[in-house]
């Protein structure tokens, strides 16, 4: 309103004063006509000012609405996000800074949803990974408790290895949302791994489970040493064996080659 008033005053009053100056200098009218001229100029100036103010208010309202309404919608969406409610992408209504801000918000929303999906999938995967060694440990400890099998150094070493693997998985879950996640997922390979020994170790852990379900495992494993992650190899093979045993019928033969 201040800007509009200043513009009207500078333009309108300047034109009026200039017209009155010309009329006085040229003596184109008498005294009465000059008074009438002044009054007419004031009337038109006032009317033009009112019309200009109305047009200014309308234009101002339209443009401010184009800015305020999307920002209010973004503010509402941000509050819903902070409260944990589901938020959909915002419609871009303008090709200006507000539209660009809305586009950035939509991009951020997609990334947040993607991160949430990945986190849920990763949590589910880790829960599945943890269940396998825990099931093996429980089965063997129960067998040892009931004296179904006798403890020996090799068995205890395998159970200790499973417990360590379970511990690492829990650490991975603990650091799921931290930058250390990549560090815990990375297994430094400093020496060649005896693949045959690792595979035999994993298969031995399923001995009790297979016996209880009348399932046999036949092995055909070559002697090999590779620069691989023994932990990841155990994890992959455990998943395969666990699924094979879970969905196998009685008297099934599982071949590991």
C-alpha cells in the first residue's frame, strides 16, 4: 500500500501540477475556469487513485495467494511428516521459486520413503539371518542338554563360530542407521579361506535338524582356497541349507556340490 501510494502521488500529483502550471502560464482560462480545472483534476486524480489502489490490491492478492497457499500446504505436509503420518507428493502449481521448492520437497519425500523401504527390508533380512544361527545353536544345545550327542572340540568350535556370527549380525542391526553400517558389512579378506572346511562346518551344524526330519545331506566338495569372506560364505550357504531343509519332505536327499 505504501509503494502504491507513493507511485500514485509522484505520477498523479506531478501530472496535475504540470497541467495547472501550463494553464496558469498560458492564461488559457479565466479565474473561475481555472478553479473548475483544479477541481476536475483533483476529482480525476482521486478516482484514478482509488482505481489504482483496487487494482493493486487485486493483483497483490492473486500473486500473494500463489505464494502463500503452496507454502501453507508444504508447511502442513511437513507437520504431518514430523507426526509420522503418510504424506503424498505435492502438486506443482507454479514455475517459480515456490514450484522449485515444491519439487525439492517431492524429491526429499521420495528419498525418505525409499530409505524407509530399504531400512524395513534390511531389518527383515537381518531378522532372517539371525534366526538361522540361533536355531542351530538352540538345537545343538538342546541335544547336548538331553545327552543325545556328546560334546567334542570340533562341535564346540562350530557352536562358538555360530555364536560369533550371531554377535556380528546383532552389531550390524545395532548400527543399522549409523555410518558404521558399511564398516560392519565389510569383511576384510587378509588370507585365503579353506572353502571345503567352511562348507563342511556349515553342513555339520545342520546335522541334528536333518536327523530330526529324516533328511540326508550328500557332499561333493573340492579342496579349494580363495580370497573370500568366510562369514559371508557361511551366511549364504546357511540360507540355502535352511530353505532346503524347511521346504523338503521326509526322506529327501540334499546334495551339496
